[in-house]
C-alpha cells in the first residue's frame, strides 16, 4: 500500500512547490547561492525527472520497491517538502489517513475510470485535475 501511495504522490504532486531560506552558501550549476537567499524547490519537476524516474508519466508503484529505492538518491523523493525540520509536520498522519481510507474503500468497492479517460493535472498552489474525473463504483 505504501508503494501505491508513494507513486500516487509522485505522479499527482499535491503541492508542486516548497520554499525556504538557504542555510549556508552553496553552488548549483555554477551559480553561487548565498546564505539566507530565498529558494523555491519545484517538487513537481523533481518528481518527474527522467534521470531518477524512467517513463515519469506512467504509474508504476514498483518504483518504490525496496530494491528500486536503493538505486536512487535519498532526496529524489520529497513529496512533503525539504528533508529534516522542513518536512511537513503532518506527513506521518497523511500516510496513515491515506492508507486507512484506501484500504476501507478498496476492500468494499471496485473503482474504475469511465472509458479511456486520462486525467490531466493542473499545477498551482494545489494540484487538481483539468476536468471532472468520472468513475464507476461497484460493490465487491
């Protein structure tokens, strides 16, 4: 279930941006970033980087199998913001809530997209679908 939740967070980036002040002087791509400079991290861009996520627009929960996680830098997946004290304080609650919700719903219902509709994300303060998503729901 965790692999499915992680791949969902990677594909449907909830908050595509995170911001912070740089803690120390650093260099990125030949450019100096002085301490205390405001920096915006494009989470949505990082989570679609083909270097770490081959075929980034495909849904593949196996990307988060224990074997595949070992082959990626630890900071390549940060759906809740920066690591350490800058990560969303409620991320554990979000994982628990998503897991309970999915297990409850999927144990009672079969959910399928209507037809061959493919939802397109619109990135902003919060990601949302471009248009309504229609699904069929059947009792198990």
